[in-house]
């Protein structure tokens, strides 16, 4: 399978970190016994992290050698032993891959859904792609297509989305252009989404100050940064606008069916 080679680069990262030349267990235990309490605690944490990496690499070796039953057992044990940490989404991805290779589609989907739920994981799009393959190969084509649609919506520019579009012969996603960034109707949609969350007492003054904010937006519509680029001159109104933006779960799609990576929005009380 092509997917089993996607994670090979992790080995290089581990080697650069010095994980392949670790102390013997006896040396570690002796050093641990001789150290002060606070150092012993830090050292113990370090040893646990090293052991976690070793276990992960050993399980991944089995995937790369196409020893899928053994890889399944190894990653199942890994996820039972380590219930949290940065390697958990990847562990469930490769557990799902091992199940998929053995045509255990339901168990593969169950594992891959845990990776897909970790939206910050680089393997989340790949997990969705593999879930769609599980559904389709299990005879659930409609469910598989729904998963692909979700993948294209959440991660339109990911490698997994590109693969899905090629597999289903879909047109490529148009890159955000001037129309999406400057279309007045889309700006109105964004403003409306923000206004729903505004909590501000009506101004007693006659003027109508405008606060201008620059938004940096993730591909799934989540605002990752907002910057007040032009104050309205009324600090309370500026703060109200920023609070309203912070309450927005995700922005609506633009005219290209996607979300521009950056835009400027201006809001007035009236």
C-alpha cells in the first residue's frame, strides 16, 4: 500500500533527536537512583517519552514490512498504554491502516475516526480519505462519498483532497482570487455571522464609528488570528467587535465554495 510509506519521515526526525542512540536500561535506572528528587522526576518523564517513541517505531516497522496482524496488535497495545500525547492520532491512523489492509473495515473506521477527530493532526485528512475507502469497499458507497465531501470541505488543499479529486474525477479546487476576497456579498455574510455574537449597548452619540479588523482564516473557516487594523475611536466598540469575532465558530463559504485565507472586515454599530 502506498499509504504505509507516508510516515517514513518520522524516522529521520527521531534520528535527529538522538532517539536511536539511547542509554541502556541499567544505566538509566542507576542514574535515576543517584539523582535528586526533582531531577529523578524529570528523568523519569524523559525515559517514558523515549520508551513511547521506541514502541511507536517498533509498531510502525511492522506496518512498513506489511506485517499487518502484528502491527494491529502492537498499535492496539500502544493506544492502551498511552492514552494521550502527540503520537496518539498517528497511532490510531496506523492501527486503522493495519485493519484496512486485513479488510476489517468497521474496526478500521473506528480507529481512523479518532485520528480524524484530531483536526490539528497532519494525518486527519488522510484518515478521512481512508475512511471513505473503507466505506466504499464495504459496499457503502453513499457513506464513502459523504466522507469525501467532508474531506474536501475541511481540507480542500490537502494532499488527501487532491487524491480524492483524482480518484473521483472531480475538478481541482479554484484558489481564492480577487472575487472571493473583495466580493461585497461575501463580506456581508461574514459581517452577519459576526453580528450574531455582538453584545453592545446602543451608542448615545450621533456618529457611527467603524472598526476595521483583519482576519486570518483556516481552510475550515476557523479564525486563527484577528487584528484590529483601524480603531473606531471608541474602545468599547472595538472590544465588542473583537469579542464577537472570538465567538464565531466558523465563517461561511465564499462564492468559490471555500474560505479566503485572509480578509479585512469593517463593522459599525448601525
